[in-house]
């Protein structure tokens, strides 16, 4: 086994085993698709040595096996939109395996409402193709024009459609993973109902690429709504009133497809609710929602409010962005905790939280230490209430905070699963929960 330090990154005129090893990888993926890494390839602050772009899953699996045998640490990459999420690698990063060229829609069985797609296809490309048959992957995700199937599955991204259609673990019905030993492991299929067994699709979703590299996925689909949806926005007098409205809407018989609250340090909270369906059905549901929200003020109708989560990421260098999970009934309590912690440090803050209790908070201040203290207070409060806080982005120049927080009781099982799939720690070591 060759040490990582023995590998050349320039492909120059050097001789010996280092160049032979480089040539072995070049022989797998082709010289045109193997290059030295540059600053744009940084992963959570760590610069890798090489970037390889295999053309298909067999080639990717062979490249991964080569790296595993050579003792080289590997990070999978799709569109690169979330490479900073998670902790920095705990070992020197040797290779990025890009799924850029795994970009085919393998099969769209439109009559069965299923699709099989390669990991490098972007969400925007997939949705455009599905729309030709009036279908969609019922997920509204961050950066859809750049984010890829493999990336959104690895990070388990989800938006407001989760409320109606479930998260990605509910939509995925099959997956193919390249494992570090070169095996292509496949589980599930293109039928919506599968036999019982080891649920590899759900296991790989949200694992941050620590178990295997996703090469293909199969999803259940949903029809596009028959008419343009309608969004209502209500301004509440307090975060408690906003939380009350969310709970009332969730407890009602209304079939809304989106529900979120937008709260910030310098304004009143607003609650957005979206309805899809037939024109008559939409009209009736909007009327019922307006009655439920009689204690709030209806302020307008605009689909642009559903971009609020992505807008939190604008000019993020001096800000921290974190994802939290809490019971829907505790949304107001989280907002108040953020307010108290932020007021001590003069921090500007914004929150976008879904009706499910999943939300994002942005904290911005002149002194990164103030943000660090606020995040510590918020994490401690959430974990006391069985919630969680994942820190996805930290301000430039700040002392790094552990991204994930407490791994909980599931940690020993997660470690055993990691050891079973990746015994040498080849894939993204240290980046996931508990340093996995």
C-alpha cells in the first residue's frame, strides 16, 4: 500500500512508483478526465490532490477501488453546492470523485410514475424532463440548477413540499452505490412498493457520502398540479401568534403543499401557506385558511416567498447558517432563544422554518465570536428538547465549531455501519456525525 504523500499532483516528468500509481488512475478514467486539484476544489477547507471525472458507474467504482487500495482518502462531488457542509476531513484528502459525467436519465416510466437517473443529473434538468409528461420529483431544493441527484441525496436536502409529499427518504425507491472495495451495490428498484430487506436507499440518503458513492437513484414521482398554485401570506403580531397559526393550519383538514414562517430581528413574523389543485379547490381552501388566520393580517400573494430559504445564503461570508429541527409547537420557543442570544451580541438574524419544524437560521455580526456563543446557546437549548442544530456554514475567520452536535443514542450503530461499508475510512472520514 502506497502512502498518500508518495503521489505526484502535477503529472510531470518524475519517475518511480508515484508516477506509476498516477498512471494507473489515468488509465481508469482517461488522461483528459484526471487533473490536479485547484482552489475551487476545496472541501470544507481542505484542498485535495486530484480530481477524477469517471464516465459511468463501472469506471467510478474502479477508480474508488484504486484509491481505497492505495490508502487515499476520497470525497464524492456532484454540483459542488454543499461541499462546505459537515466537518473538515479528519485525514488528508487525496481525491475528489466527480459525478459530473454521470448525467443521464436512464429510464422515465411515466405510466408508472417512476424515474431512474444517474447521480450527476441536476435537479433542474430532471424536473424539466419530467415536466414534459406533467410530472415532477416532489421536492423543492436549494440551487436546483446546480445541485445534483447524488448531492441532494447525500445531504438529505428538503424544502416545503416535504410537508405534503415527504422527504427524499420517502421519495427514493432504489439506489446504486459504488463501495470502496469496487462493488456496485444495488437495492430497491423502479416499483413504488418493494419487498422487505436492507433499506440501502434510505441508509445512503443523508449519509454525506461516507458509506459509498451514489451512482444512480430511482424515485417515485407525482403529477404536476392541474392549475397554478396560490400562496397566501399573513403577518402575525408575535412569534407566538405565528406559531399558533402554523399549528392551526397543520391541525386542520386543509391540503396545503407548503407552510413556512419567516422571522427576523427587525420585523414582524410572516406565515406563508400554499395550495395546489383545481381552481375551485384552491379557492375554497384559501377561504378556509383566511378564516383560520383571522387573528393575523393577510398581506399579499406571491410565490417568491418560497425562495426565502435560499436567500439566507446570499453574501454569507460574514454569517453563520444552521439547520435546526424542533417540534412544530416549539417554533416560537426557538425564535425567542435566537432573539435572546442574538441581542447579547448585537447579532442580526433571520429564520425560515417549515411547518414540520425544520428550519434555517442566519446569524450575522461583526465579531465571529459573538456568533459562536449564540450558536452554542441555541444548540444546547435545542438538544435539551430533543431537537438538533447542524451548522452548515461558519463565518470567515471564525474558530470552527463542530458541525453536527450530539450524535445521540444511534451513534454506536452508525459507527458499526460505517465500518461494515468502509472499513478503511476511505470516504469522507470525520465529516459526518460524531466524526464518522
